[in-house]
């Protein structure tokens, strides 16, 4: 019957098909294309995070800078000398406990990172001045070489 609501709905659908020439929605080719692009983007994005050595190396570099600054601040707070020993592939704090009270407080380089220093030991006095200038070099097996410098006059860690 022409006045029935279902008849009008079917008639509107037929009119839409005749105007556009196709049903609303996405074709199989469009869906496959979008999935292919998403797959390529995911592969490129995941490859950046698959090699964690670079992130671990940068993390250790930042941790070592904070370690040296912590040693300097402890020397000032304690009104005495605090030393940092370069031991193997890490650093050991002497003369003060670590932030959580651990003694000795030490950090070790992750695998794939080598730590070398221009001094075997570095001390900070009660004014935060280092016993000498020092350069710490962090070398990754497959990445950049980073350096930390402790300036002789001020103890600034850069």
C-alpha cells in the first residue's frame, strides 16, 4: 500500500541507490587499502621501539649525571667530602648513603654501554667544588658517544 511507512522507507532506499549508483559504506578495496597503510605505519613505529639499547644507554647517561649531582649536593649538605669512584662499568658513592639510605650507593651501566672516565675518583668538598675536572664518556656498541663534564671551578655537571 503506497501510504504505509515501510513502503516509503524502501522507496527512499531505492532512490538513494539510483542517485549514487552504489550502496552506502566502504568497498573492500578501500578497507584493504586502509589496513595496508596501518600495517606499514605500525611496522615503522614498532621498529623504533624494538631496539631498547639506545633508550637504556640514554637512561644510564641521565642517571650518571644525576648521580654526580647527588654526590655534590650531599657534600654540601654534610659539610664534608663525598667521593665518586669509577669502578668497572659503574659509579660508587663514598662518604654518604644513597637516596634510599643504601650503602654503598652505586649504579652500573647496562649491557652494550661502556663507561670510561678521565679520573678514577672524583671528590666534592663542602662547597661543592670537585677535586679536579673530569670527563665521563658513555659509548654504545651501536650508537652515539655521549660525554659528561664536571667543571673544575664550579663542579657544574654538563
